[in-house]
């Protein structure tokens, strides 16, 4: 079953994707599968274990199933000082 989501990219992921957000229809079953699709689509090299993922403003687990209409954010590590 295909679901349509809004994806948000931050920091280096936004630079790599070339857009801050996009709408995407996917057949992925969970957030991990969605990220694999996005990695291939945009050539993102960040391993999933180094990122956080949020759904509709709440941090989520990679194994959570996708829900149509959700806003999914991929968040790379942030450094500062």
C-alpha cells in the first residue's frame, strides 16, 4: 500500500537533497525502509544509526510503520560550541 508523506531535511541532509522538504509517495513499510529509499534517491551517506527521525513533531523509532499524511523529519547530528 502506497502512502504519501511530507519529508523534512535538516543541515547536511538538506544540502544533499537540495531541498528543505518534499512530498513523496512510498511503498516502504516503516521509517527505516523510507530512509533507505531516501538514501538511494539523494545519495545520502549518513548511516541510519547516526540520525534521529521524527514523525509529526515527535521523535520516533525506525521500526514504526508509516502513516499517510505524516510529516517525517530526518535529523543529522548537530555540533556546535
